[in-house]
C-alpha cells in the first residue's frame, strides 16, 4: 500500500511539473523565412497563467519583456527584445543538473532580463554566460537572435553551455532548431515534451525552406491542434465536421497550461534594428489575439498590467474565453478542451474569428516594415503605431465585446 501511494504521488508531482514549466520553442534562421528575417518562437506553459508586457529602459536603450502578473516590478522576463535587435526566449530542461546538489536554481528569468539590458548580439550573450557566477542556476534552452542575422540555441546548465547554431547547415539543415523540455546534452529519454516535439517537427517539416511567414507562426503553429503521437490534426477534423466536441489537449503545443505566445521577428541587413518586432498573445493562444510590440514606443495599454493587480486587458478577455472552452469543473478540466467552440465548418469558431482580424493586420505591418520606399524612420514608425491603434480599437475590442456578450449562447 505504501509503495502504491508513493508511486501515485510521484505521478502527480511529475504531471504538475509538466504543466508548470513546459514550453515549445524554436530558433529560426532567415534561411527558412519568406522575408529573410530570423525568428524566435515560444509557446509558454506555466502555472503563472496571468502575464503582461512591460517596457524597460537600460544601458543599451529600451527593451520589452513578457512578465508574470505576480511580478509587478518585472524582475524576471520570459521572452523579449531590445532596441539593438537582440532577442531572447527560453524553455526549461529537465534532463540536466540531474546529479547536481546545488541549491542555486530557477534563475532563468533574471538572466534573460540582464541579457536584454546589456547584450547587443550573440557574442555579448556568450561572454555573459562565460562570466556568470557558478553555479548559474540555469537548466534551460535559451534561444537568441540578433540584428546581424545570428540565430542560435544555447543549452545551459549550472556550469556549462553548448551552442546550436541555426545558421550552420550541419546543425540545422533546414534552417531551424526546435526544443521542448529535454536537452541534447542531457540524459537520454529523460525530460518532457517528446510528443510536442513530434508535433512541432511534423508541422515545420510541411513548410518549404524559405516560405515560413509570420501569419503561419501566429495563426496556425501557435494554435496547432496536431497530436504528434496520434498523428491526428483535430483542427482539420473539426473543419470537416468530423471531430468530437471534446478532445484531450494535454500533449498539444497549445494546451490548458499555455499562458502566452511570443514570436520575435528580427531584421535583415540594412533594416533599422528598432523594427525588430515581438508578436505577443497574452493569454491562451486559442483565445488571445496577437499584438505587435516595438521598443521605440510604449507597450499598448491592452497588454500592460493594471496598477491594481497587474492583469492585462487582453489576458483577462482571453481568460474568460478560456474558461468557456475548458468548462469542466472537475479535476479533468485541465485536460479536456471543447473543440467545437474553437473551430467550425462554417469558419465561425473562436479561433477563426480571431484569425480573421489578425491576418490582414500582420500583412499590413509587414508591408510597412519592409517597404522599399524611402520612408523616413520616424514616419514609418508613425504608420506602424497608427495601424496597431486602429487594429486594437476597431477590430480587437469590438470582436471581444461581441464574443464575450455571447458567452451564454456558447455555453448552451
């Protein structure tokens, strides 16, 4: 009986760890993208369900970061970029530091904030890693891009780091590197996210080299409903009216524990480094509209934390819809997703409605950012600001008011 109890307790603890710390991430070189701009991608899983976006001033200019609402000062950052075009994300690794008895751990958020404060490129970051006090308190993959086209993952533990260069064809033949929650340098067959890795690998394999777009990343990969082990795409089944109302979303890239998504799009040679863009979904990606953020202006109010509780408006609206699509009140709530509300054959599901406003906005932003016309930098940034303000005021807010007003109808 005692052994059975210990075994069950262990399973519960392991399951909790997967929910609290798991993420799906990618470092993508300009070789793989349609516009030649490198990208970082993080679908963030954590029990810190409430996030907001904050802008900071540092020695290298401004930087923006994704922050937990429980961290009002923004002492830790979980993905972001600075005005020099340096950007960073992470995902936790559970197969390193296995035999290390050090009590120093969980410093990733602090390290990433410091990197955004002082780093301009990959070399600066490597120097920072070399000079951090040991043990570093790290067990993670840290994805980094810079304005020079650099793009790499760094597998880090308490004492060492190993670089995986997305521009090296021997390391990344197609121009990208994926990571979930186990390291190549760690113990084999330990860690989490193997099925999510299967899903992400399959999805990226379907995209021809040089054809990946921001829209594909934001609207489809971040909201993927493809199950890597079962090789089943629930989204396509729902479109064809051939899916169950409820699905177990535990092993999907986007699931109950997903608190946000950040896609950081770098710049190409000759572009202003301040045009590095963080595309952010605050809240569950299934129910959150993406908002682009730059360092040269304040964070849009819809993404900022409130003065009272540091909850963001976007996060609150997304959370109300999340409660709708995960309606069970029992312990199984975190596993079972109501698919029929997200995707419908008539293109009227929650995800589809959000994507219908996102797609034209993304196209317009990229048109302005990459325009060959001799538009003065100040004017270009003004056009971008106007486009985002118009999108939020005329599209995002009205859509969410409409969807939230229909909650009672959805629940039937």
